[in-house]
C-alpha cells in the first residue's frame, strides 16, 4: 500500500518558523530552499512500487497499481508543464482566467483578516476578549502590537504544489501591486524545480518575499504545526490537485490540514475541476499531441531506475484512459500489450497478463453537491465560490471556521431511519455552540452595542448573554437537584425574554423585567462560565455523552436528558434570534458590528446576481394525501421509561402528539422561495409603501429617481450592508403580511398551509443545506431550493391532543392568541439539530418583520 508519505508527496509548500523571523531577503542571489524532509522518499517509493504491483487492493478496484509520485521526476514535471499549455487541458486555462479576473478580489479577502485583534488565535483567547479584559480600542491596538509586529504585518501564503508558479505569479503580482507585505512559501519534492521556479521571481517584487521548502505534504504539515499561532495564513492548493485523492481521502486530507495546521480564521484557496462533459474530460487527459501519453509512460522509466533494472518493459505497456462518468473521475492506466514476468527482487516475481490494467492515477471531478459534502466532512467552510466564465472550473475561497456545527443526517435522508425527535446533545455539540456564542458576543459585538436595543420589541443585547446560562441553570437544577449556580439573582433577572405584540408593544406573558442598570459584563460572563462548567460535569469527558456516574438527586436520568436537550435547543434558537437583531444595527454608527477576525467577508460582487433576473421557478405537483404532523413524546413517561433516552427522541410541546391532516386535493407549489428580484417587481407595480418594504433591507443613498431601483436598497447582513443588485437571486425575507400581499398581487397564488408545506418538504431533496452557518448570509438560489424559514397560512394555535410542557409551561400556549402563523424550515443561522428535524415548528406574529423568513407560493386553482 502506498504510504501517506508518498500519497502526500506530489507537491507541498510550508514555512520554516525561523525563516519567518528573517529580515529582508529579497536580494538573495539564490532562492532560499529549506530541506524539511523527514525520511528517504526514494526508499519509500521503491517499496510502494513493489507493494502496488504484488497486491491487488480493493481500493484500487482489485487492480495492480503504481504510485502516482512516479509521474513527478524531473522529466515528468517538465512534461506536465507542457500539458498545462495544451488547449485540450482546460483546467489550467480556466483557473488562470479566474485568477486574472479576480486576483485583486482574492487579495482583498486574504488581507481583510490580517491584524484583526478580535481573534488573536492562540494568543488572546475568546475568554480573554476585549470585553473580558475591559480594554478600550486604543488599548486593544497596543496589545496587538505587542504580539509580534513583523509577523502580524505580513500575509503568509503557503502553497501545496507550487510547480512552475505560472498561476501563483498572478496572485503574487496582485499582492505586490497592492503593496501588501507578503511572505510566500512553496513546497515541492524536487529541489531543481524549486530553484528554477523561485529564481524566476528574483527581483520581480518589492513587497513579496519567497522561500522554497523541499519535502512532501506530510513534511509540510509538520512544519505548519510549529508556526506561531499569532500568524494568519492562507494555504493555496491549486490545479485541482484534490482530485488525485479519492473522495474519502480528500476529506481526510483537508480535515487533517484544518485540524493540525490551520488556526481559526485561516484561509484555503482550493482549485476544483467540475463534473464536465465526458468528451471534454477525455480530451484533456488524452491530447492529440500525445504529451499526456509520454507523461504517464515516463513513470516506467522512473520506476526502473528505482528498481535498479529494466523490469517494466515500456515496449509492452501502453497508456490507457477513460472517464468514469458514474463515479465522476478520470482513470489513467498502463495496459499490458504482451504478457511478461517482472522480477521485483526478494522473491517477488509477478506475471503480468495481456490486457491487464495497472492503475497509475485517478482524477476526481466534483459537482456542487460533492464539493459541499467534501468541505462539510473536512470541517471547512466555503466563503466564496469563483467560477470560470465557461463554468468548467471553480476556485473556492474557504476558511477554518471559529465553530463548526456538524450535520446530523445526510441530504435527502429518509426520516424513518432515525428517531423522529431531538437527541441529547454531546459535549462536543455544547462546546461548538458555546464557541458560536463567544464568536458573536465577544468578537463581533462592540462594547457599545451590548447595551443597544436593535429591535425595540426585544431586550438589550446584553440580556441574551445572561439569558442562556440562566435558562440552563434553572432547568438542570429542577430536573437533577444540582445546586443553582450563584448568584441566584442572575437566574431571576435573565430567566425569560419578552415577545410583545408588534402593534401595541404590550407583552401578555410573564417575562423578566429590565433593570435600571444591567450587571457588569465581566460578572455575566463569569456566571455563564460557571453554568458551562456545571453542564460539563454532567458528561463523561472520554465519550462526550451523559455520564453514568453523575448523581441525580431528583428526577430521572431521562428527565435530566430532556432538560439538557431543551437547554441546548433553546440556546441554539436564541443564537438565530440574536443574529436577526444584530443585522438591524445600521452601518456607519458607533454601534455597528466589528470585524470578528475569524469570519471572512464573502466576495458578494463576484458571485451575486448583479441585477440579473432570477430564473423562473418550476411548479411541483403534490398529490392528495394524509400528512403526519409531529410525533409521540409524552413527558410523563420520563418517569416510567426512565432509561429510554435515545429511542424516540425529544420534542417541544407543539410537536406532539402525532396527528394526521388530510390534504383532499393535490396542489402545485413553487420549487423555490420568492426572490429579491421578484419582490422588487411587485414593489415597482404597487409602489414602495412603507408597510411593504422588508426590514431585511435598508435604504442606501439615493442614487436613482426610481424609488424601487435596486441601487436605492441594501440587504442587511452581519458583514454590513450589501447592495441589493448583488442579491437579486437571494430569497426575500419578509413578514407574513408582506408575503400575503405579494400573493394577493399575483392573484392566482396563495401561501401554503402547514400540511402542504410538510408534504412538499418530504418530496424535496435539499442537497445544498444552507443552514448551520455554512454561510453567514443567504446565497443565490437554484431552481429547486430551500432558504429561510417559510411562512404558511396556518394559524399557530392549540389542536386536539396538545398539552403544555411541564418543563417549560407556556412555551407555545402563551402565543395561542390568533396573531401568529406557523413557520417551517430553517435559515442559514439555524442549528442542524433544528433544521434537520422535520417535525420542528416555529411561529411568528404575521406582522413581525425581523425574522429570516421567506415564502413560496401555491397555485390557487390547485
């Protein structure tokens, strides 16, 4: 089997910590090459040849194989360079076209996160934030300078597989043009190639320093692990090199890169070839000039040199290739044209039969869905997708996020395969949720904004920092008997928020009252941390599950599990609440959010609709049927089935019991929600009445006399205002009455009922899954899409069998007053635990304008 050392050896580039401290080195007469090799590649490669030829492995489809690294000796690298200039090999030209068009935008993204005090990865932690330390902005700047001015002032680029630098020079040119101090590191297994390529940069730049490192990916990973945590870096992996790995291997590689070598906020620029037409791919790997044939067959000469004799006879082996459309990969082989024996030494003699295939390389291609799955499995998030003009290739700006919400299911899963209810969170689930809260409350919110009230109907922002631990503190105390975390006054003060009537401002349910002055943020954070420690003590640190040894004074183990589940989902729900509050803070004010340093701003102008009309949605026919709503989960049975925790799962009171609703007639429903551009058409005809303007939009400086010109509006996001012209294909977020007004204008459509939307969602295969902060904003919709919570025409009210929760009385029933509608689905900010549970129901007042809620239409005649 080819070792990971060899699998990772095709190209890499990494940083020497000592070199990072070097002074100006731009006048080196010879490129600085650092040997970082950990082992003898030649010996390993010879062993890999023997292993691959003597063993037919399942992962190689039961075929003999040769290590891919054989392709990249000195001559092989030169042949591959020739391939990249061939017209048939579209990958290079497509990647270059993106870099030439977007290099300045890429530089802007890569430099925007440099020197941001909010993150201070490994130096000043989230718990040691500006708020925790009570630093003023000028003091924060001083702290930043003390970390290490030289390293802080440089962008560090690390390329995995530098090659000839033909493409990389475009990026480096842009950094130099922008006068950004940059240190570039290239890692490769060939010293001559490193010397040749880096020498070409000599004297080219004023602001870019370059270094070479000799070694494999594995060697490079070890070097990156030793870099100071204060250094922000971007890893470049171009040329669709990810395609040389199986999909599982690629996700393992990227996950290792992220977990071991990248700090939170570090970036990755990833080149990916798309699933294109078979004929196009086949020509790319079997060119008319035969250069690719020579490249593959050159591996035989390389192998024979390592074996010390000519055992693999080139006259009896020929290049053979095909595109496996089903698996989405190009396959390169050597085919035996005449049977012969091969003596590999040490009594390893094999017989190669005529027409036998020897695998040399796979090149995997990716659909959009497969790329999302790859990044999800790697725990890396995509920031911006830059697609070539022909749509054949993508450059993906990705990032190691400050937190990661794992998916609980696969896209399009059969819900019958899992328990219907919510599950008790693992300790890892808690830790990631807490990281999310800390990222937003400690790194994104300014000290001044803590006491802001972006929405008049809600408490000040600071309330929510104390509300979540207070809720968990009370629930876990009641259901286990554990002592309340002190001070108890905090639990009383932060116990419950308010949700008043939109029109009158009055609140009919009990809620905590705001004091004349909130406690100091330092005291609230200390209370929060103590509650988190209480939660951690309930878990087995080795398994991350509820501890068998935790002493329950009152209640049962299942009751405690329910309280943990309820506290977790309550915290997840309020995370989204906080976000739709924060986006309402106007740009250009002292309260506006600051750059958190670990979340890159997407390149909206590179990917947005730019005033392009949204493609028409399709009408999906759904037949008459009986729809199951909810599931059975009786809280009273917590004491009868005390040990049954995960068999059925947990649900909120409005999710149960299981009930059935009959849809007597089939209906036709839109394949996606209404878009921004479609809502603009509506406003252009009825007029931009104040009651119809979404609160998700803001007014820009008037640059047009047309009151509904997109230039007059912006879409409110956590990154600030985004011109509406880049958001044409985003879902429009509106309140229920605005959604109804749109339907009334269309005349022949209406909002779906809850049962109809549930029936449609069961048919819908959501492969994009824009929830759980995969993105921090909506994204351009496809013909079939789900984005944003979706309004229904169904009133949120009591039904037969409904029963108030004993743990949280009034959770639903406080709002059974006829003013709320059922809202289903999820938004980009919804936690997967909620987004992936089909029975989860949300509700909002129909006039409530702030929620991330879209809508889709149903034909009236259906």
